[in-house]
C-alpha cells in the first residue's frame, strides 16, 4: 500500500506538470494508511449492494488522511504500518497525535520515499534534515522547549515550507 501510495504521488506530480503547462490548476491529494482488523462485507439493499470494510482501523485511516493537509505531508501512516515498512521506506515521525474519537494518542509518520540501497543526493539532504528534525522532536518530547524551539527554527530555516515544524513552533 505504501509503495502504491508513493507511486500515485509520483504519477500525480507528472500530471500536475502537464496540467500547469496547459493552464489548468494542479490537483493535490493526501493519503492516510492504517492497519488493523476490520470487517469486510457486502452492504446495502436489494437494489444496490457494495463491498465495504468497517471498523476502527478504517475510521482511523480516514482521520489520518484528513491530517495530511494540516501537516503538509503527502502520505501519513499509522505506527503499525510504519513498523511493517520501516526497512523499505524512509519515514519521518510527525509525533504522537490524538485523533477524533480516540482517547490515546498514536504515533504518526510521514513517508519520505523508498529506501534504496544508496540514497540519491536529494534524499541524502532530506535525511540530514530529518535527523535534525528528529533531534528537535526529541527535545520537545523531553520538555526542553528552549532547545526544541532553537532546533525547530533551524530546521524551518532549511525547509521554510515545512508545516510540521511550524505547528511545533506555534505550540511552543
């Protein structure tokens, strides 16, 4: 699912280039992925029936997808998905987030891209930045807000469009 989501965003980037060149507006999507036990069943009436999945993991996936715009991250995955794919994809912790209807916060992760044998130059820069970002996040979690603020500001200066850093700075 994460590989498919990554490919979807890559294809969309190509389509957006064509659409922008032709004068059309770009199209943006966010993808939220979660994992857990669900019920898969035929639902509906005699006139119309459809296959569907229901359950808390489905609801959580919808809530995670809804957060992609807030965080400015194309693909956000729950912690169980992250556990499955952490060897195959570069991930960035967004932090512990309590979604609607949940009493407990869950760790959410942004997907940076596939983990190849040797990252290209652009991915190396991104990974260096993420290492600094994770240091800022750890300072925030320890309650060292002065250090977290300094580190998040440094991260934001290197990546001004990052919404997650901006959200942490607003919170501080």
